C-alpha cells in the first residue's frame, strides 16, 4: 500500500530566534560565549569550546573568507569563516559564482538558508 503524507509544522526557534530574525533581514548575527568569548556563526546555544550555555548576541558584517568550494550537479557550496567569528559555516553560493576568496552573506528571495555572494578574487 502506498500513502502520500504531507506535514505542515512550525519549529520553535527558542533562544536562537534573534539569529533567524537577522537572517530573514539579510544580516549575520552570531553568539558570543559569556564565559570564554568564543564567537560562533551560526550561533550555538552551548559553547563548543567551554560548554557554557550563557551567550550574548553580536552583529557581524556578513563578510567572509572562502576556505573551500564544493560543486554539485546543480549548485555550489562553500566552507567559510565570517569576519568576527571563530567558527566556520557551510553556505550555498549565490548566482553559481565559483571564483573568489571573499564573499558576503545575501538573502535569497526564493529559498531559505545561508547564501554567499562572491565579492573578490
């Protein structure tokens, strides 16, 4: 027997809601650990360095260094480190640009997620 199931639900963003609000506005918002000062983008509710759970919000410029680019059949992704963050993030490259060492977080009108527009070679 074959069934078609459609789910319609909302995930609560909880303590990370400022991050999702900033993304919807095209801004980069990171968490900064109140214990050791590590800044994480994307943010973490618990610090990966010291495991503390207290953090403040820090606005980043949205500029990032491209560390590695991976190509798929229909798109490209990059491992990047955003300026002001101590961690790395995986982002989709906007406009199928695959050349460059710097980029900027951009908002996609059609899809959700982290998108990077390559700005410099």
